[in-house]
C-alpha cells in the first residue's frame, strides 16, 4: 500500500470519528455540558490530525485533495 492510500484511509477513519463526536456533543449540549465539552475537545484534536494529514497529502502530484 502506498503512502497516498494510507493517508486516504486514515482521513476517512478520522472523518467518521470526527462526525460522531460532533453529533454526540450536539446531542449532549442541553443535558450534560461536561460530556458535550469533552466530545468537542476530542473532535478538535481529531480535526487537527486531519489537517496534518491534508498537509502531508499536498505533496502528491495530480491527486485530488479532499
């Protein structure tokens, strides 16, 4: 497996987890603000990882960024 495919798989996995955490934070916003804040924080950490992967992916010529 080449570097591009590895990055792509990691991005997909992290995007899925990011969406789950954001949805969880939204659902807990009114009932339990502590869980909501924790989910938001974890989602921010995952978003930072996604941005780093996007930075690594930019060096691949003629490949679409997502």
